[in-house]
C-alpha cells in the first residue's frame, strides 16, 4: 500500500515537471519584448532627457512633463466616405436621404 501511494505521488510530480518543461517558453520571451504605447513614450522621454544631460530633480521634472504632454497635432485625419455622405445628406427627408446616401457611397 505504501509503495502504491509513493508511486502515485511520484507520478503526479513527474507529470507536473513534464508539463512545466513542455510549456512554450517562446511566448514568455515575446511578451517581455512587446511594449505598450506608454512604455514607448517613457523610453522616448528618457532618451530626450539623456540627450539634454539632465540629472536628478531636473531630469525627473522633464520626464514627467514629457509624459504629460499630448502628441503633436498632425494634419486632420481624412473623413471616411460614410461621414462625408452623411454630411452631404444632412437635413434631407428619410426616403430622399437613403437614396442620396446610396448614390454617394457608390460614387467616388
């Protein structure tokens, strides 16, 4: 009976060890390689502070302000075709609007 219990416990440990060994370790490596936008912004701010040779409180203040700053305004994003057609057909009655939107979406 003791031998059966010992063998059962050992087999459970062997299964757990085998499962841990066969776990895909590449996913762990790629998870650490991925960064989110906030981390990218932090790296950029730290690099800028390094280029300016800032240290101590001045560096900390610079990085904090850099992280709080909004991205530079870029050119206005082009509107989608649906948004343009909606603007063109604003104020029309339902049947007329549906027909006009259909034609607008088909055209270029």
